[in-house]
């Protein structure tokens, strides 16, 4: 087994896949409003955290990831593997006293930032290149260890005078990467590749701190994921496998991770095994201006809200983390044309087979109704009816909402039991009937009617009120 640098072709393929893998690595690293004091930044790192075995027992976090996927390697093929994770480096802030002494403080205020204690994420990786024949012969195990240690960094004010320092503390972390392969029975030369990543750190929490996650994080592998590439051959999609391979794919065991095809679209020689479930060939939107670390939000909203932070909030964000500082600077410097691109993009268009509109119809006036009666002969949403609990319901009927769990949005559940007025009865292209409604008491109901923006339910998700109105 070799742990030397990857071949140039492999490195190029990994470089493309890392664009998405970096988003996995830093997902949720620091959330808007990018300050350490924000409540959402006090419980950090939710994905791919492999904790020390002694701490992870009987908890929802685990000490290992188990990946299985199928591959079709050619003769003399080799497998390149890159294990990537973050180490939590704990930062302490100190201010300078007289005679060169330092004192630990909860914050150190500077002109451009406010430094506070924080856990920094430092990227780490383990690389290996293994002949597939060696994997078939038996398990290949690659242990690794990262020692503890401290790093000191002076803090200077605007005049260059030392006003404090930061101490960055690493804790010892040990791990192991185990690889194996087995050829499956059948007419096709298909192999099941198994990759197991384990945190093998011997650290045991003190009895008084047995449930302290903060003590376990610096000894954990954070945002752990794998990149794997074949130099000759291909992987099979675990999401959309060929018909003949569906049984073998279903038999694969993937625990705390999920493998997808990655890298260049149309190729199948790179796999990303991620703690976040992705689709094959995931990609970062080309409009994205840079890493914002909070993919639960929309880039446009994040950029605008970050730019709107107060000067004091931005100072604290800059002092929280270098990456948070970069987000603030990015939001403050985005040109208008870049912000405009974040507003939305059309990824694909399909041909509309209807006749071209007449010239006088090309521009709609503000008086154009939300539904055009001439567009769908035989249907009239304002007069059609549908049976609800044995009685006809039509526009103007008042019904009680009973959203079903099988097909409604989670937000619809908050409307359970509310009364609503039917605005229209609609038929989709599959023949399914939907009732467009406005919720009684909604202060925006008039605006919804004007714009034709309603809530939609199927007949079995509504019932008549007890008073029969």
C-alpha cells in the first residue's frame, strides 16, 4: 500500500470532487449571524462527528462510519482513497499584563474585531493508494494518529503593539481506515468495496464530565467523509443502479454515511461517501459567491442579512473565526450584478407545444385574472365542485383543515383544525382534484386572492365543520 502523492490524473479528479466535499466538510461550521455568542453557534458540528469510543457508547453519536458500494475495476486497477475531516482546535484568549505576563480573559476587544474563546476547525486528511488485488487478498488497515500540542499567536493592535495572545490547543486523536473488497457471485465481475473509518482514541472522560460533549469534540473526527477513485474501471450508482445490480446494491450496508458518484458529470470513477445524503454528481451552484457555511439558508438571504449586521456585530464575527470574517468581508463587497445572480436561475427549459400567443396577448395587463377561462375549456375553478364527506364543496364553502401526514408540508400541520374558505376547485394534469383555500382569519387573505396564491389540499384533507356551515 502506498501513501505517496496521488497521480496527476487522480489528483485532478479529486480536485473537482473536493468542491462539493468542501461544502460537506464545512457544513454548519459557523452559522448566521456568524458570532460565537449566537445560540445556534453554541452547539456545533452535527454531521459526521466520530467521537472517542469511550464517550460515544450509548449515545446518538458514533465512533465509526461504514461504507459499502459496488465497483467494476479493470485488470491491475488501483484504488485511491482520501479520508478528510476537521480537528477541533480550542482557542483561549489572553491579554497582556505588565512584565510580559498574560491573563486569560472572556474577550479581547480590538479596533476591528472582538476575540473570544472558540473551537476552530483545522482540515486534516489521510491518503492511500491500494491495488484492488491487495484488497481482494484481505483487509488493508491504515492507522493514523494526531498528537496533542499548543500553538501561540500574538495579538497586535493597530499600532503594532502586543496587547494579548491566543492559545490554540490540540488534543490527541487516533483513528483507523480499513479497506477490503469481495467479488460477488454472478455473470458480472462486480466487487463490493468496504471502507470503515474509526476513531480509536483511548481517551476516557472523567466521571464528573461523562456527558460533556465539549470535552469529546477536540478528540473527535469532525465532518468525516471519504473520496475514492479508480484509475481503471467504474463504480455503480447506489441511487440509480442498473436493473441487474439492484439486489446487490440493496445488500450493501452503509452506516452513518452514504456514497454517491462524484466529480465530472457522466463519469463514474469517483465516489464521495458523505454523512449528508446527496444525489449522484452533486455540484455547487455556479452563482454561489463563496462559502457561507449555512446551507440551511439561501445564499441571497444570507448575503443580504450579513451585510445588514451592525458594525459591532461584524466586529464580533471577525473575531469569532477567520472564516466568519471572510463571510462578512464577502457580503460587504459583493457587486450588484453578483447579488442579482443570487436571485434565481433557470437550469433548463422545455418546449411548450401550444400555439404562439397573438400579438395583442403577449403582454398581460394588471387586470389579467390569475386563471384564464379560455385556457382550459370544460373547467371552471370558480364554479366546479368536489364531494367532501358526501356533500359538494365549491368556491365559497367553509371547511375544516385536516392535513394528512402522507403528502403535506410539515408547516401544514400547524393548520390542523383551522377553518378555511374554498377559493377554487382545480384539476391537475393527472386528474387529481385540489381545493385552493385561504385560511379564515389570515390577514393576508385579500392579497392571496388578488395574486392567486393559495394553499392547496385534496378533498380527504378537509371536512365540514360541525355546525354544517
